[in-house]
């Protein structure tokens, strides 16, 4: 009787579990279908068509129901921290870029922090960056390329840039070099690659690390040694940002990538509290040696999950962010092509104004994924009047970030004390950019009509100034 009862009950229980799973999956799919309908109805179909004079932002999110469905799909799991979508995103971005390792973090600034701090690891031995060592960079950039150096106690060495590429003046590299130089860390400005061949040759010749701040240049390509490669993959470490205005978005977010297994291990450690263990969240003892090793002066068998090899941080992104990034990455190649189209159309429309405006030019051997369109006003054209005219006409503008970072209030104390950084030359081009340069957007959501209106308005502003 017991056996008959058991034989009858087990299939019933199994069917009940299967039915519950089917019901849960059906409910989940119903929710996701409703989310897709909601996005199409309230985010896409009701979007007001552009009319001349409407506000044209320098950047904006470009998305459809796939991002929103992924976001809710992740929310229904309620894992919240890094999980399956994080793993998927890291794998997909690494494959797209052609690198071995990619680590998702919570912002592009955190990516730069992790990338720089990785160079301070004692595991790098004689190549470790120590307090007082120097790192070559540029003043005409974004502050969080430089902030990690200063906070750690390294010394940024500022060299100038060139116009109309707006990237590092490679003729100043040798002059910037000293016996304390350990690394070069610079950005590809607004998608335009810097002269990677010259910089890479310099770093290789002197045994220096090269960190590519690729936050404004994801998708840009550069041909080196006869092979076209993505920017961010030619140096030792590359970084990206997924803040809403950037090439793709997950709200907040960033990534650090490398081909070097040791650097990858260090990057993961600094991102994940500085721990020595490489087990992902929610998984224990992947190596099988969690309780049988000796670390530092800890007792034998101390739990490896709580062994710290670096003074690290918690800079992980959430799976909610990664879910959006996975959908964005599928669209990304089209985003890049549209940015190039918008840039080319705007440049052609402004070509007749080159007696008044300096227009941007790509670096030799590069194929940029443009983040923005830089313009420098020539003598006699007032940048402030041009910018104010554009803003009044609905065209949003931006400065080239810091202009000359060393002139900002954050440098007041160091400037007064004459320590903490070094300048090569006089940074006169950075000063010119600070005085005369601005940029407008070319993001993939812009139509030809919007580009044409921007061009018309820029020409008007140049004539009136």
C-alpha cells in the first residue's frame, strides 16, 4: 500500500512543480509583454517629431522596448547585485573589442580609478607605481582621468595637446620623461584616437604602462602595425563609461578591459573590496582551497573569501544596469555608424566657415566613433557669444571638459604650494581651448534635419559674433 501510495504521489508532486514553473514563466512572460507594450506606447510612439527650433541636446539615450524588458526581467529575479546579465555583458563586450578580460564597474570614473590603482599593486614588483612616481597625461581633459593619481600620491605630468585633433602633443613626450615616470594615462578626445603608434612606441621604449581612457571613444578604431584595432585594446588597460550621454548607456556604469591575466586579477581585486579570492558573488570555494592555505601572517586555513591582497573598493555595477547594457550592446554597431554619418554631414555643412571656425580632424590612421563635434573659434570670433546664440536657439553646447585642468579651483592649494604635479611647456593650446573651444553633439538619435539646423545655427552665430 505504501509503495502504491508513493508511486502515485511522486508523479503528482512532479506535475505540480512543473505546473508551478510553467505558471511562473507564463506570468513572467505576460509581465514582460506588457512592459514592451508600455514602452512602445508611452516612450516611442508618442514621441513628438522634431521641429526646427526644438531643443537639440548634445547627447541623449537611444533605446526601445528591449532595454526596458531586460531591466524588468532582471528586477523580477531580484538578484540586484552582479549576476547573469553582468556575466553576459562582460563576455559580449570582451568579444566585441577582441580582448580576453572585461570587468563591469559602476561608472567610467570608477573604471579609471580601478585601472590606475591596478598599476599600484605590489604584484607588479619593480613596475609598481608608488607614491611620488610620475604619470604623463594632458590638462585638456576630464578630471577623473587624473584624480586617482593625485589621491594616491602619484604626480601627474601635464603635456599640451594639438588642434584640430585635440589630443596629446606627442612631440612633448620625451621632455616629459623623468627617472620617476612609470605610466602614461590619457583619453581619446571625444572619440578621436590619439596618436597611438607614437605613444605606444614611447611606452615600449621606456618600459611604461599605457592606460587608454576610452570613455568617450568606444567603437573608435586605429590601425597599428598593419592591423585595425579598437581603441582601448592597444595599451595595457582600457576603460569605458556607460553614463547616459556616452556611446551606449546603462544609466551609470563603466568597464575595465585588458589582455593581461595578472592585470585582470588585480583589477578584479580592486573592484571587489581588495579581496584575494576570485569567487563571484554567491559562489564559494571554486578553487577547492578555501580553508587550507596560508596568507600573510593570518592563521593557516583562514577563510580565503576574507583575505585581502589590496586596499580596494566595492565598485561593482548591478545586474539591473548590466541588463540594459546587454540590449544596448546589440545596437551598438549601428550607433557608431550613425555617429560617423552625423559628424560627416555636420562637417560638410560647416566647411565654408573655416575662415572663422577651426573644424575637427581625425587622427591619422584612425576611424573615430565620434562622441561630439569640436569647434574652435578663430581670432575675432567670440566663443561666448557663439555659444549663447546657439543655446538661445535650442542647440545645447558643452566645453571641452576642464579646458586646462590646472587652472581649476581643485588645483588652488597645489598651485600655491608648487607641488603635487608638473607641467611641460606652458600649455598654451590647452589655454586656447579653455578660451575659444566648444562642442555640439552627434549622438545617434539625431536626424539629418537636426544636424542641418545645428549647422545653419552655427553659421549664423559665427557671422554675428
